[in-house]
């Protein structure tokens, strides 16, 4: 099978990570979670007590001076920040909010988008985020825009935390999701938008495996339609 670039975008909790990971596994592709890059940088900014709002030049300097590596180990993706494993540390509600704040900074985005392009340009990659089909790889051969209702997304996020033993409030999770949606949709640089040529998949009433199989079918279709 030819090696495509598959872009998966969508709002928080729509199931992008589960989908992207599974599709990469089924196709033997590399999986890249770009949200983890924004999270890792936000984690470092919090640790350094930087101001997160606004177009702060300090944040851009931090992004330039930071090394973020995503590595597949034993079937899971591990995130390294300047060589330290921060895979678990970046999944807290505090880092989620901080990541969505630093993601409005155009200079920060420029640095991270350049790294994402380097990671995916060879193809054979499933990359998930908010702007992959619209900005990072506007020529990706397959673009999926994954959605689900806010209530379903909040419940999924809440369940994930429950499983980890973090007891968070469902109503509060829904409010946080709405707040992040607002920020992701309204920022002036690379807001969450559906690329005109993206396939919209609503996962509210679908099982994760069903969604993955659907995307693999679409990928095979695209791949056989490719010249060469
Ligand atoms: O997908 P996630 O929840 O791990 O992403 C964390 C934050 O990073 C999210 O609020 C928006 C931002 N983000 C972004 O702006 N662009 C991306 N390509 C990926 C994530």
C-alpha cells in the first residue's frame, strides 16, 4: 500500500487519539499526536512560571529552545521533553487548559508546525490535531474531521480520568470542554476548522473500532487511486 499522509482533526474528546493510533496500527503507519507537543511545551511553560496568555515572545523563545520527541514504545506513544519522559505528566486538566492557551500564539504554532511537517513529510503517517488538514498538511491525501456531541466528549474524558483514578466532576469536565472548544475555534491563527475536502465523521453513536475500519477503507481507496 502506498504511504499516505492521513490528517485527523476535531475537537477535544472526539476520539482522535484512539482513532489515529488504531488506524496507524492497522496500516503500519507512524502515529503523531500533535496535541502532545502543545501539551509538553505548556508543561514546561508552567514549570518556568511563564505567562501563558497573549502573544508572548518568551513563549516563542521557549518553543525554539525546546526539544520534544514522540516515540513509539511497546505499542504506546511516549512523549519526551528535553529527554525527560512527560507522557503522564502532560495529561492533567491544568496542562490541558495551559496547552490551549499557548496554542493561540502564532509564533509558537510556527515552530511546532515546522516540526510536525518534518515528522510527516515522508508519508506513511497518521497525524492528529486541530489544523493538520487545514495548515500542517493541506495536501494530505486523506483528511478526516472527527466530531461527537459535547456531552459525549465530556463523558469520554471523564471516563478516562476515572480509569486512572482521578475523580473529576462530569459537569466541570463539560464546562472545560466547552471552554477549550471556544478557544480552539476562536483563535485567529489556525483555528479548529474543517478543511473543505475533509470527510466528516460523527462518532457519537459509533464504536471506536467501527470508525477505525471506516478510515482504513477510505485510506485503501485513496491509496489505490494514487498515481504510480
Ligand atoms: O488534542 P489535545 O487535547 O491533546 O490538545 C491540547 C491542546 O493543544 C488543545 O486545546 C488545542 C491545542 N492543539 C492545537 O492548537 N493544534 C493542534 N494541532 C493540536 C493541539
